[in-house]
C-alpha cells in the first residue's frame, strides 16, 4: 500500500514531555501558546519548518490535546502516494467506479471523520486534489470517486510543509485559495541552531530514552562535546541530534560523536544567536570570531591528520600561536582525534 503509516489514535504518553517539546526558547513558547488556544477548535493548522524540526510531533500533540483526541489520527505523506492513486486514497470510491473497484472503499478523508487528518508535505499535492480538499474545508463535503452524491465529514486538517508554500503559489504549483484556507493558523518551528538553548535538555532526554531502550547507562557528555554541539549548525535538526545521540548511546564513543560534527560541518555562516535573551553585539561578534577560528582550525587539523605542526604551517601561523589558539578556543586536538568514524545508524529514523 502506498500510504504511509496511519494509526487510529495518538497517545500523548508516546510523545516527548511538553517541556522537552517546547524547551525554553521564545519562539517555541509562542508556538505552545498558539497550540493551547486552538487545540479545541477545528481551525486548520499549517506547521512549517525544516526537516526534522518536529512538525509531526507538534501535529500529534495538537491532536492529542484536542477534543478529538479519542477520534482517529490519519496521516498521509502526500509525495509518497503515486499521482494516479492519491484521489482514491484520499476520497475513496464506489463499487464499480472503475475497473478493479470491486467493492466500495472509504478514503482517508472519510476515515478521519471526528478526528484529525494530517497531510504531510502538503506542497506535493496535485492542484486538482487541492481543489477537492478546498471543498472539504469550505463545507465539509466531498465525493467518493464514482458517487452520485456528496458526503459530509467533520475533520480537523493539519498540514505540514517543508518548503515555501507562498512561493509555490506564485509559481502556480499551489492554489492560492487552498493556501489561505490551510494556513488559518501557522506554526513555524525554528531550526535547532536557533534554539541551542534547548540542546542540553534535548540531549539529556535522548540519552535517557535511548539508554532505557538499549539498556545501557550512557556517560554524560563532556563540556567540550557540548560546546561542539552548540556550535554545530544541525542541518537535520532534532532528528539528526537524536540519531547522533542514539549512536553515542550504542557505541559510547564521544570522540567519534565530536568528529562526526566536524566532518559534516557545513560552510560557516551566521553565529548562534539565542533569541530568548537580549545580546551584546560586541560579545556575540567576539564569540563568533572565536567560533569561526575554532571551526577553521578543526577543519584544517582534520585535513592534516590531526598534526598540529602541519596545521600551523598550513594556516601560516606559528606552532606556538596555534597551541595558544587551541587552548583559548578549548580545542584539545589529540582528544578529538577520531579512533574510528561512527556514522549514525542507517534506517534508525
Ligand atoms: N521537541 C522534540 N523533542 C523530542 N524529540 C523531538 C522533538 N522534535 C522532534 N523530535 C524527534 O525528532 C524526529 C523528527 O521529528 P518529526 O518527525 O516530528 O520532524 P519533522 O519536522 O516532521 O521532520 P520531516 O520534515 O523530516 O518529516 C523524531 O524522531 C522526533 O521524535
Ligand atoms: Mg515529518
């Protein structure tokens, strides 16, 4: 079956605790407030954010907190369903509607009656399907393929989007009227690099969860590893963090974890800014420069097989000066030398 996982209930106990989901950043506090206000309504919600930022977790939480919590939770990963099947998967069909329609089949929209319909990666939906869903949002009606009469459904729609839907409307691949309907309320999830304040708590949570799952007692991470993680830009967001911590729990190799961050460091960019508190431009620039130097040094160290002499030569600074900088930026080169490279375990998320 082309459909992605669809379950019929969401147990709030299967979700991370609220404190872990929302953490301490101002952006997430705003998201939490929105969620509380709208949980019991049928207002459609659009959750936007980079990959791995927790869009599905948030959608599940919204369902679990709503008065539909005992109703069905129906997830549809839009791009995973072939174009030719999506209409029948979503809206169902009547017996004899087409060759092979031997029996009547209810679609996902209908199955989400009195529950929540979660359309993941909604940007991938065909325009004609968007039009049919718009109808559902307008008056709750839809038609099974081959039906003579329309049906009425009472469902709450939550959509998740990775990319920029507004831009898609300008390009013509997303209907403007549908866009306005689905984003009655928009929740923007920040990338992990913009909520580094929450890193320690998330790390503790994953250490504990995976420790329990694998029956090991992982060692807490050192301050050095913590710093490396705070400086890292997390392109895969919380999912990537979880995978790294899972690997660490299994392997117990902190050096491998840190070297993994170095080896996958993307190009240097904007420094980490904690938007939850006021910042001093001078302080942040100083810290960013230090971070930048540290990242460059780490990269060059790695490229030179962790030889400090070669690194100093390559960077055109004296050996003494490099040692000083390593000390200043709290890089302990020999201790971060990877013994073996442990990649995140494939297929674990
Ligand atoms: N706040 C959080 N606390 C704990 N775990 C989280 C949190 N947010 C996300 N996760 C974990 O990170 C992983 C990715 O989360 P989720 O699937 O909700 O992200 P997503 O935004 O839907 O990602 P994608 O765009 O790739 O589908 C999951 O394993 C989830 O359990
Ligand atoms: Mg998702």
